[in-house]
């Protein structure tokens, strides 16, 4: 993971599923299977399922804590803005609550879920560095920072002499590549790991949605208007063509989406929400598919003009107070 000594699996578990789609028992089953498959990275946040995600992960990992890299996030409470979430007092209070829910003495990577426009980065980063010195976190990272915010973060860290910020987390997938031209090279120059979310577009890039699909009640599209908004005719047609491409190799569309991300040398770990062990095995096998240059060219030909998808979410979680 970047310049740290953490060796994270290239496929990780997305904790936003736990507590929402998976109860404590199902979470334990998935995490035990993940460990068996060689997956050692799990990424959650204090806000996921009002803390249940951290609690279920804690129950599943505390007896084998050293086998896991646990990352969690701070800074968002539902639809509330992140104002003040980067303040020293808030961070010190929040980390104690996360440690208790996770049933651990330390967090491997503690991440700012979103930038806090009201708190100087010097205060936020100094507080996080103090937690490193106290042994409560090993490293910290940022999430959902723009290019300019990342540049300012790096400049601030350098001025403070802090070297324990090791990662950024960002939205990135086959159809949404706005972070590709600037953020990926920037993070590589910082020697930061890149943690990707939304790699399968909250299921839109899994290939399970077709023009005549009747959506089951337990699928995300049944409970999420933003997912349904993404299921345009153009998207479905494009994904069906990608599915045909993947099937030509005996692979799934999900495996194609993840294998494509893993061709990017800047990407360290892709976090994927997994509801059962069947999906988990499918995700893990994507790491074995090595796409060649001709494959990548054909994928780009199938997708065509990326600007067609700019107005869609496809796995991002835009919040109105974050601005452009």
C-alpha cells in the first residue's frame, strides 16, 4: 500500500454491504472465506449501517486480527455535511468509537471520508499523526479528494514533516474515468496507494441487468433510485457487449470490470461489496485474468465515447455540499 509496509490484497471487501445486506453471521462467513482465498483487506466507515458494519467486522476479525488490514473512514454522518469532522476533538472521539466497534487496539488505515472545508488541513493531519504516535492507527489516508485538494494535502503534509499518509480512495471504473488523467499519476508521484470503489458501478457493470430484466427485491436497483437512473438503454447495451466480450474468454462481466482496473499500475486495491461467497469467489478470480493490449483496445472500442456516461453515477456517491 503505497510507501507503507502494508501488503494489501488487490481485491478487498467493501464494508458498506455489512449490516445492510449482510447480518453478523453472513458477514463472518464472507470474511472467513475471503481470508481463505487470500483476501486480507477490508474497508468500512463509521457511518455504514450506523456503525453495524464496523461491529460485524470486529466480530469476524478480532480472533485473527493480525491476518487483516482493516481500513475505516471518518467524516460523514448520513446526509450531513463534513463541516467540523476534521477537527482534532472530533477525530479523537470518533477513533475511540471505531476502535470499540471493531474490537481492536489499532486501525491499519484511518481515512478522511470527505474533505472538511471548515477545518485547516494542518489541524486534521496533525491530529491523525498524533494517533499514529499513540499506536491507535498505523497510517492514515484521504478519500474523495479532488486533484487540487490532493495537491494541497501533499503540500501540507510535507510542510509538517508527516510521512504516514499513504493512500487515497476514489471512484473509478470502466465507464467513469475522470480520475485517470490527473489523480492516478499524482498519487503515483506521491507514492500513495490507490484504493478504488465503485469498480462494478454498484452492480451496473456486473452484467446482470438486461433490457428485459425484472429486478428482484433484494437487488440494489430495487432500493436505489440512483442505480435505476444509471440503467439507461445506452448503458445496458454497452454492458451487454462487454458481457459478450468477457464470455468469449469464459469470464464474467464483473471479472472483466475488475481485471481492467488491475491493469492500472497505480491501483493497489479494489474494494467490492460482496453479499455471498459465490460473488466473493467470482471477484477473487478476476486477479488471474491478464488483459492484453489488444483486449484493452477492443474494450475501449466497445465503450466508445466516455462523455456519454458523465451525467450518470455508476458507483459514485455525489453529495450536494461537496461542490463541483
